[in-house]
């Protein structure tokens, strides 16, 4: 670490801000009455955010394509999850697939 | 804890335990990557407890290791973590009446896994039991994995050779598969993924996921008016 003080400042900023996000949602929900359709909409929002997170962390590295090995591993994991395989099997299959492909020289 | 075991079905408890085990494994890779990127051991340990949100921690480590400003890395992490605000709006009250520390801890253990398991349960007592069990489990497993990973990080030189980077997206994907019950949700999720991917080359890290929220609009059109 080049500048420990600045890195700690970044760590504390991220910690405090993340806690604020977590704390404010339930508080706002209590103050404002939400109709049922709004709840459904917000649930859809959470799923969409997570799907977007899967796409970006599974397929991209920085601003570009992550190569084929990682998406292939995630795809195998996704198929196993869809077939209701145990959680750990899904995660380990994803890692093993990616590792084997890299071993074979796939980027 | 006794009431939690009675409230949750064996299947739900097993799924939560496996999710926590997976979190522990990802924590291993996170700690190892952090140390391999030049961070001291205490850093992934402190970050895993204080932030307790894997994607943003990987992002922070990655940006700072690449020479980025730590405050910019924190801003990127906050963009990724902004999803916790709609989580809180989407969930019914998970803490219930109680002392302030309960509400504070209840907020801190809100994460992707605890929210998904809570949403999957049918009634409020089960939602609360799933939320707390998974949330506290992640609070234990994520830092434990991170510390152990940091300790063995110097042994494993090249973490990408072990496919550890495929674990995080696989975990999140496995978590949202049950929520993709109907065509409307599938279309929204796919649209969101496409928006995020299309935006990634042009926007700073964290923004593509937030832009993907536009995909929620696809669910409104199809829903009958209330």
C-alpha cells in the first residue's frame, strides 16, 4: 500500500456508506406506506441488480471481456443451479471448469 | 436459535449452511487475492468485517492495486453497494421491535444471500429466521474465510489458475435462479444483464449495474393495473 492513511480513509468511507444504505432502506419503508405492487417492483429491482452483477463479474474484467474460461465456469454453475444441484456443487463446478480451461490454455 | 431451527425447514437450513460455506470459500479467494495484491493481512480482515459486501471489497482491492485512488475505489464500491437500499425497501421489517443494537446489527447483516433467502420464505417469521440465520452465518464465514485466505495467500501465487474468480458470479447466479420463477422476471433479469454489459466499456465500475435497473420497466408493462 502506497499511502496507508488514504487507504484507511477509503475503507472507512466504504464501510460507513454501505452501512447507511443498509440502514436507510428499512427506515424509509417504515415511514412511507408502500402498496403491494411497489413491493413486487422493488423485488424485481433486486433481482435485476443481481443479474447485472452476475453479467459484469462473470463476463468482464475492467472495461473489457474477461476471456472465455470464467464465463464458461459461470455457465456450468448456472446450468447446475437450474437443475437444482447443491449450492457447493454449483460453486466448485464453476471454479473447477474455469481452472481446467485455463490449464488447457483457454484465456 | 431454538426457535429459528423450529421455524425454518431442514431444506432451508441446509441451503443457508451451504451458502455460508460457499461464502467462506469465496472469502478464502478474497483474502488470498488481497495479500497477493500487496495489502497487509489486517486489511482484508478489517474490510471483511466492516464492509461485509464481497463484490465491493473485490472491487476496492482491484482498483487500489491497479493504482487507483482509494477514495475513488470507495466511491465505486458504494455504487455497487447502493443495491442494499432497494433491498431494505423490498423486505418487510426483519428486525422487529427491539433494542437499537438489534436494528444496527440487523442492518449490517443485510447482504445478497440473506435477502434472497428471506424473500424465498413465505411468511414473516420464516423470512426473519432465514434473514438472521444467513446474515449472521455470513458475518462469521466471510471474515473467517478472508483471514485464512490471507494467511495462505502467499502459498497460492496465482489465484486465477484455480478459477476462484468464477466463484462469485456463480454464487450470485445460484442465488437468483429460484427468484426467476416466471417469464416476466427472466425477461427483466436478462434485459438488466444486457444493459450492464453494454454499458461496461463506457461507464466507471459500479454504474452499469445501477443503469441496469431500467430493466425493471419491462415488468411494469406486463402487470395488470392494481
